[in-house]
């Protein structure tokens, strides 16, 4: 990681959430695929970057963030905000009508330690009530902050810059990079990989996600993978918090799959995955060439699923609205303190959280058992 990238420029963009829909749940899938891309995407993109460079459209956020940001700790560790985008434009129209704006309902804060030997991923539930700061909107006007705003409204009112600003305010951690993923790219990525093999410990029959799996080992294609990460009602406690657990189990299976298939042995597969990946993501302006992206991801390629600790931000259900959650202040501060100190997140941080409960994570494992 260079001094330039560590303190670098992170260019920018931007209706209120309705009842969760197919496209909204597919957004979640996209964000999880981003995490896998970040962790393993450096395995070969550099070989074809001349052909793929034109796919990448970066965003420069720093110009709108200003100087009121957490201190930049240049010790080799990295903090990346990964968001999923559910824009209805282009190929995404098959998941619903274009309602005039993009939303982000899935967010992950990924911390990679100084030696790039382990990583912590903190998933922020979309309905988390946070203090959203004043943000510049896409027209150059100021979107007033709110003391009690849903986390996903930050992207809604101010695009990537506001999402980064909100995360930095709540965590006290400066984001080194930003990566946004288009969810339709997720489906194509899974197909390019030849599917992802998972094992289900019980049957999944979910009419909302249109997924029907018997217990056993399955190789999921892109459409089935979308169905799996959209599944909620038929697995665990039926909540969005339970669905996050299911998604975490799937992303670890995806990481393992990518590391095991030997991309370099198949130039066509490598190119197809690189082409899909570079079309699917929108990185910050320090990662907006394949050369930069490959160098960045190359430093992470030795991380395996066992090296990645995934948690949900410690939360409780909001007494004022059971459809919302609020952070557990002391437990959340334990999480942020650990990441700022480049330490593992202590188990005590999630002990009393409504997240990371239930048995949804036990329903899916990677590979065959």
C-alpha cells in the first residue's frame, strides 16, 4: 500500500426505502460479491488490464469530503467501505422499474490488518438508526443531517461521499477505499466462476426468493446464488439480521471457491471473470484502473475464508420501532476501538447483540461435507 493510496482521493453520485423487494435483496448479494472480489480479485487481473481498463468507472469522493475526517493512520492496514447499488438503469431494469435514483441497502466495513494476514468485516444493517451528518447532494446543495436516520439514507441523499462520511462519523475510522457493486454483475460473476458449491444442512424452500434446495451439496448458478442470499423467511428467525448470517456463510464459500479453482490455468475463465468484475464495480479514484485494482487486490490474495472474521454491527431492536435497530453504544465502540488499534474484534462485542444470533449461519457451509 503506497502513501498516496493510503491518504488518497476517494469522484461522487446519489428516495426512501419501501417494502423490501426482489431487487433490494439482490443488492445485498452484490455487496457480498464485492467483498469476495476485493479479497481474491488480485489473482490475475493484471494480465489482461489493457483490455479491461475501459470497463472501470471510478468515483472521486475526497473533493466533497473536505478535511474534517478521522486521522489517516498509515501503518499498512486498510479500511474499505463496500456498498451494493440497486440502480434500475441498464441491465438492472429486469429487477424492477427505474424509480429515479440508486439506493444502497447493504454495507460492509472491511478492515485488513497491517500484515494483510487477516481481515474483519462489519456488516451494517440497512435499517440501523444513526446520526447522519450534513452532506452535499448531487446538485451541490446541502442535505441536512438527521439525528435519527436510517443508515441507508446516507447514500440516498448524498451518494458515495455521504455514505463514507456517515461511516467515518459513526466509527471514527478513515476509509482508505470505497467499492460499489452493481448487483447484476454478481449473478454473472457466479456463472463465470462455474457456480459456487455449498452444502445445506436443512431444506430451503422460500417462495419469496424462489429457491428450493434439499439438504445436501449443491453447485449454485448465478440465479440460484441470488436466491440464496435473498432468502429470509424460511431460514433462521426470518429476520434481516438472520439473512446477514446466511450471506456471511455464502461469501466464505465464494472466497473458498475462487481460491480453489485455479484461475491462472484457464486464460478464458480469467478474462471472463476480470471482464465481469471490472464492469460490476465502481471503485474510488485510487483504484480506477485495472493496474491499481490488481495491485490493491494482489496484496489480499493470500487471505482465505478462515482468515476473515465477519460480524454484524452490535445492535438491538429500536424500542420506538421494532422494524429498526439501534447500535449498542459500548459494544459498537469495542468494535471500532479494535479496528482502530488493528486488533481482532473481541467476542464480547457481539455477546448481547441482536445480530449474530440464531442458527441461520449453520444452514449453509462451503463445499461438500
